[in-house]
C-alpha cells in the first residue's frame, strides 16, 4: 500500500469556506455533548455513572485508586491529560451532605492525587474544584465529584486558544495505569 504525503490540505466539500485554518475533528466529544451516560434522574438508580463505576474493574472504570469512602477516577472527557476526579461512593449531590469521614477521605485523596500526578507527569500546578449544581456547570449534578486538573507551564498553546481543541497525547487506559502505579499508599 502506497501512502502519498502532500503539503496541500485536502479540500472537503461542505466544511465551509476555505481559510488559513485546518480542522481537527474530534467526533468522540459528541458523546459528551449529546449527554451519553448521563443519569436520567437525580437518584442513584437513575443511571448514575459514579454509582456504576465502583462495580467495574479498575481498568474498565478508569479507577486510579479506591478508598473506604471515596475513589479516584479519570475523567472520561478530560480538560488535560491526567484530569481525574475524587468521588464519594455514596450518592450525594452537595458537599454539605458528606459526613465527617467522607470529607476527610476526600481531602486525603485530593492530596494523594496531587502527589501521584506530580510523580507520574511532573505537573507544575492544579485546578481543583467542584461544580455544585447544574447551574454551576456540574455535568452530573446529582453525584458530587471533585475535579483535579493538572497544569504545566505553557500548556495553553494555539490548539485550545485558536482551534478550541485540546490535544491529549495519551490514551486514558495508559494514563490510569501510570497514575495508579504512582498513587501513594
């Protein structure tokens, strides 16, 4: 099979007026945009993925580490490589609903996640936070989850700024293994 490389971009009919930008198609994002795997209601039995993940293998559920009250899982639609979440097993929507033990373990797992991400990927900093409620941007508002997004100096380049596309250089399964191996005991 002969593959011919050319410096001329292929023109596709129906993609708009040709301009100086090449297009990077990210069709996998449509699953997120269309709400695939989103709960059908607010209860744990309404298809909550955060309630389903603990019954999966670590590899299938992208679980990095499991505790008694919370677990750490990779975000299926990451903002950056290594973007993970700390999630309580118990189906609660609001941070104020966590009991004392859940709050302590969520904080401990946040620290461990930072340690693992620094060891595995050399992260320079982090965005850490929770979106409480749909109006605040929570994609799955019915089940609390805290995001940890690793950041590196200069990690904003032309792709997200101009192309509105994030380039992730590693498969989620490989990222999960790397972070699980680096998770502090």
